[in-house]
């Protein structure tokens, strides 16, 4: 194992911003610095909601230029979305945003051919209206799909532009609803029955696999000196984030917080029972043959949309005011797809409270407290149900990602779950990205040593549960009756 410090560029793209981080790692040190951050602004066109992937790629190039000399590059992003290429390898149009309405009602059409229970038993993936499978069914009659010769998920598309080589990274592919989590290969029967051409996808890659070298033109534009390899990482940002959970054993739950909250367990095998499907847990793939058994919760998207609607008030002041609002006065289902689309979020939250017979939050502080209580309640339910469904008890909850900066949310989650919460690192996805590169290049040994390095080098905060757990049980019962 190498003792030298090596530098890795982590391209980490989220739903609202992208960043290029530089990780410097040795067997005893791990430092992460931001080279460049840039907005990710979707664009609503007459055809629908689209990602501005060209602006994202420009941001990546600017970030690599700012990063300076690096030993490798890795790319992670959000899941499910993709770009289509023609026979010449040219992009056929900006990728469709997963919040676009084109998949409304599509799942029911798919279930008419492959019933939902069969689909879950074959792929282990939760129901979400935007799964790649449903996007492809929705696009079936489009000219773009008719002309497409290659489909690349977002990180694979950027990797292709950087290197000229195509591939489909497995942790992200597992979110398409076209992967069998037992074989870790394509679910060929599902694809055939639903008319999906798997030849569109590139060969499957796994974290640690080589993904090519930066093209000469990219080297020229970024000022880097070649050869610079691109290393396949857990290209689904949640897979990278879970890789950086600073756990010291196996009895832990994790909550990856940001625009979404992804709450669940790391398992050795998928849970494909009917009870698991009914609870809408997903079996996505992680590093080293692991399964990310989790539930998608709407996350801080609810607060982000409210803040946008309110004109951008100071977040610290808003959270301070929310802390003074009585706890659990009103709660909503933070997993409800009614909150998926952007726009008018405070009104929609107020309407949900009104319809369930609860006090209607009116001020920004009251709405914010409603959101945070609701998220903590959703975290409680997901952690408890995951343990029961997987028969996998836990002693601690690790919160990673942007939500670690929200001390009120972390404390409420500890209170709701009745378990200690360890919060940090905030930049978990970028750190996991860096650590897979570092492991591939001999700097760290294995997943346990990766996590140990995070625990030793990154700031972590521990929250002990407080208050009366009966209040959380009562709120959960109240929501269930609504």
C-alpha cells in the first residue's frame, strides 16, 4: 500500500449544483478542497423540463482546470437520467429531467405487462415514477429514441466526453429498474417483455474499473499533463456517499441527506419480499457486492422549494426561528409524490395539513418546523422498517451529506429514531468518490480502511436522543390516520 499523498479530482454533480473537489489522500490523511462549484439550472422548454448538460460539462472542464495536477478523475451524479447518442456519437438532445411529467401514468402501463410484484421480485427496485425504465417506455414513440444508438447515464455521458470510451457503471445502472440485484447483471427477461433494447447501454463497469484517459483536447483545454486516467467510482452519488459513511461496524443505518433523504441499511443480499415491495424499499447496488437497502424520502427539497418561494431568506435565521416553534404541531408525509414537482411548496404543505385536520402552518418558521419534524418522522419510520424487513438491527444512525449542517434536523432525527446520530461528513459523495480512486491506486486497502480513514480525519458531531419518544409515536399514528 502506497504511503505517498496522491491527488484525485472528484466530479460530484447534484440536482442543484455541481462541484469539482480535489481529494488528497494517503494511508493516514484525507483532505478535501473545493476547486470549482457551479450551478445546475434545469431549463423548462416547450417540450418539458431538461438538464443543461452542456453547461454542466463546461463546469467540469473549468473545475479540472482549477484542480491542477491530479492522479485520476472520478465522476458521480444523481441517478436515473440519461443522454441519447446517434450513430456518430453525437448527443441527440438535452437529457430529460426526472421531475418532467412525461412519466405520469407510465408505471401502470408497464405493470399491465409485468405486474408490479413480478417487477420488484426481478429488480428489487422501489416504485418511483421517474425510474429509467418508465422514462424509456414514455420515450418509446419519440424520434430521439428511434435514432439513438447509445444510451449513457449522466456520469457515463460526461466520462464519454472526457475520454471517448463508453460504459455503464453498475451502482447507477441499478437505479434503472433493469438490473437484477442478485446476479448484478441486466434483468434480461424484464427488458425483453417491456421492449427495452439493452444494446443501447454500454458494457457494465464496476467501481475501480478503468474508464479511459482524458482526450488530448481535454488535456489542452484544462492545462493538465497526460496521461490522466478516469477511474470508475460509485457513479450514483448515493453509492459514493455510503462508501464514505464513517461506520466502525455493521450495525448501522445511514441517511444520505440533501435534495433527497435516502435512509436505509448496507446489506450483503437484496430483500425481495412482498412486504419489502409494499413498504417501497429499494435494493440498489453498492461497493464490493453490497446492497443499499433504502427508502427515498423527499428530503430538503421541501425546504429548498419553500426558501425559493419566500425569496431566499437567511437560512440560519429561519432555522433558529423554527427551533422555537412547538414540536410536532403539524406533520406531512415527506415521501408523498404530491411534493415531487417544483412550485408553490408552502401552499401545498399547508393544504396537506388542512386536509388531514391538523393546524395549518402559516409563517415561514412554522412551515420550516413542519418540514423538519416531518423529515425526522420519515427517517424514524424508514430506519425502523428497514431493520424489521431485513432482520438487521442497528445501534447508531449515520447522517451524511448536506443535511449534516442542519443541527436541528440531526437532533430531531436522533429524537425520532431513539438512537444516537453521528453527523458527517458533509461532502460524503465527493469523499467516497475520492476514496474509491485512492483504493484503486493502492493508497487504501478496503472498504473498512476507507471508512476508518474518514472517521479519523473528518469532523463528526454526535447527537444523543432527547425528549419523550411517545410524542413521535403519536405523531406517526396521527399521520397514518390522515
